[in-house]
């Protein structure tokens, strides 16, 4: 996983391997068309009809040219004296009857050819519209599938993946990278198919029309194919690097917007501007590398096309002078040659779209192919209703399966209904323990059991749906307060939401807002104070009525009086359910059934408050270091109690 994550961090595989993998990823992306089978068939069926209509036009142009030249020839011969008309006609390979037919039928032939050309033009226009619309619909469907799969995958990836990957890197893959693939499917793939149809159809017609002259064109095609492959190989890694630099720019922008208050508070606008300038300079420089590459490509393509046209003009001229090629055939041949060189003119655009799409497809499948550390076993079972017995058996944990252990041989039991408090200095392993209970991470060694079931043997949904969690970092979603409280139980009634808010001491401040529970909280809850966000997060967990309750320093952002109210409510709510509580203030754990004192990843003391005061110097030190705060809380508690009385 570490190697996989490192690969994702880089955003792609540079160099030659990247190009090869990119083409393979692009092929996988194209196979997504199978999910849009109907619109794909309509789009490419319309493209086929439009291309065939286009291929018919040069033949009609030849008919018109022949009608004109034959009439001019007939007029010239029939205007001669009668005695020389037959010899002149015989010399031209015609009969007098044919010449009269040419004279009388020329206007008819021109009219029929003109009507057919207009008909084919209308047909081509109509089916080109259908093709363009359905190709766009198909590409949007593919993009829809990709974005849904990426989002679903991101929801299921383990916490360790996010520990090693930046938000901006992930966002750019679901937006810009998907758009690059979509554009290729909507435009590049269609142009490639059109070029293939025109090329094959034109070559067949030309070979049947003038085999010798067609041989002049054939050597040009392998040269064009070689150029196509060469520039594809060169440009695809350039677009990989471009996407990486774009991801870095997006990450800086996302971090700056998320932390704009901190930036302004510390007056670091100029530093952030420099970071952004460096990222934009790198992106600009990479964009210029791409531009220089394609500034070389386009002249080469046009040179190949010009060499081909000159060759045709020369050899066709010789055939006309030799009498083996007439003007109508030459006109038809020259128009069909355009159908060969026209795709060559689009070659640069196709290569650009393909190279970008290849790089982006590779990055998309980097996410989709990532194997999550935390997933259901093939034979995972649904855990029954949790009673609340939790056991750690010799649990050792390392982040990313390497380095120094964060937990070392941790063993303890929590009986149903018990409140277990975790105390210790920062970095002692408290948060890691509660992260292992809902299986945000898996133990490196040992096992975590709930009601006798190893958490690795049960399904994630059945496990986490019965655990209420309030994390140390409060995260609210854009929307109103009611929706945030009901986030884990969206079908809850308003009365149930209010009851949970009251239990979390949030109802009173919510009702001070003009819109009450319909008050919009802003992005990440920016319109609320830290204590208000904390209480809404607690209400969100309590609404689930969980069998297990985890509170990670859940009163760290509230004042002493608010803490008292929350703690009073929690004391009632924690009865009858197993609760794990992390708190820096000793007053929140005085009544805990079991206190675990951690130091450097090990449990150094275990017991109740009175026992630990006598047996654990570390616990006693923590307690005495917080005596002042406890006195303040006692005074606040007394004041609140007096008011409530």
C-alpha cells in the first residue's frame, strides 16, 4: 500500500513506462463506452452515414466535370464541316450519336449531379448533427460513470490513504482529469474514427480508380503514422507532468481557501502569494514545453501533406499529358486525396487530445485500482446488535506498516455499559486506540474484538452504523443545522433532532438564531463558534442512539460552564452503553468506570480515580496539573446548579 500511495502522490508514472501505461489506461477508459452502448451505436452509425455521404461527392463532381468537358468537345466537333465530323469524332473515340447525346444531356446531367450533391450535403449535415449530439451525450455519460466511481472509491479508501494524499490531488482527478478523458471521447475518438473511415474508403476508391497514381500516396501514410506514434510517445509524459503541476497548484489554492483565516491572522498573504506564484510559474513552464512540442509537430504534418500534394500534381500531370487521365478523373482524384490529407491536418489535434487523455486516464485508474487497507473480507458477517463488550488483545500498531509503533502490546477489556477514559500526553496513543474500534485502521499485530467478534471479520457498515463518534476535529457540512445533526440518520423527525440537541446542550443557542434549526452553517460550519460546532457534532452522534459511544476530546472547544452542561447530559446518556472518552480535563473522567493511562503507546496504569491516585505517579501528576481548572469548573458547576435550582 505504501508503494501504491507513493505512486498516487506523484500523480502518474513519468517517462516511457508512463506512456505505455497511459495508452493501456486510455484503452480501459474507452471500454466504458460499453455502458453507453445505445448512444455510442447511434453516434458512430451516424458518423458512418455522414462519412459515406461525404465519399460520394467527388464521384458526382467527376460526373459534372465530364458532362461539361464532353459537351464542349461535342460542340467543337459538331461545329466542324460535315465531312470532317466523323473523322474528328473517331479520333476522339466517340460516335456522332454520342456527341449529340452529350450536347442534349449535359444540362440534365449537371442538374441531377447538383441535386444529388445537395442531397448528400443535407444528409451529411443531418447525420453529423446526430453524431455530434450523441457523441457528446456518450462522453458525458462516461464522465458521469467515472466521477461516480471515483467518488465511491474515495468514500471506501482507508484513512491511511488520506494520510498520504492531499485533497487537491484527489479533487483534480475527479474534475480536470475526467474532463480530459471526456473531451477525447467526445472529439478525439470521433475524429480518429472519421479519419479511419475516410482513409480506408478513399484508398479503396482510389485503387479502383487509378492504381498507379494511388501508389504515389501510399509511402506517405507510414511516415504520417510514424510521426503520430513518435509525438504521442513524446507528448504523453509532458501531459503527465502538466497534470501533476496542475494538481499542486490546486492543492495550494484549496489549502489557502480552507485556511484563509489563519493566513490573515498571521499576516502571511505575501508568503502564500509566493507559494502560488512558484506553482503557477511551474505550470506555465510545463505548458510552454507542451506548446513547443506541438509547434514542431504541426509544421511537420503540413510538410508531409504538402509533399503528398506536390507528388500527386506531378504524376497526375504526366498522366494527363500522356492521355491516360482525363480532367474529370483528375478532379475526382484530387478531391479524394484531400480526404487522405485532411485527417493528417487533424493529426496534431488528435495527438494532443489523446496524450492528455492518456495521462489523465492513468491518474484516474491510479485511484480506482488502489486497494484499500480496510475492506470487508470475502466471508465477512453482519455483526449482531452490539452489547458493548470491547477487548484489545496485545495490540501493536504502526502507521503505514513501518516505523516505530504508536501502540505497543496494548491489552484491556471494556464491559458493556462501562465508561472508559483514556488519559495521557499528546502522542501517547489515545486517539489511535479509538480509531481501531470502528476499524478506521487495522492493528498491525494483535486483535480488537467487540462482543467476541474480531472487527476484521465483520462488515464495515454493520460495525460503524452502531458506533457514535465525535472526533477531535469537528467537521460540519454546508447546509442547515438540522441536516447536520441528522447527518447519520436523515429520516429522523424534528422532535428527535431537538431531543439530541438538548442532550448535547445545543438547543438553547440554536434557538437564539432567527431561523432556528434551519440556520445555514456555512462551509465547514464557519458561521458557528468552536463550542457550537462541537455541540452539534455531539448531537449528531447522540441521534444515532449508538451501542458504542466514542468522544475524542469532545469538550475541548467549550467553556467551563458549557462543559458542565454537556458532561451532565453525557453522564445520563452514557449509562447503559459502552463509552470511550478522551479528555484533557480530569473532571470529565472522575466518574469513569475505568481509566487507562497511556505513555508512549503503552498502558502504564489502569483503574478508577481513587486507585490511580495512590498507585500511578503519572496519573497523579496529570490530576494535580489540572487542579486549578477543576476549581474553576467546580465554581462554574455550582453557579449553574444554583441557576437551575
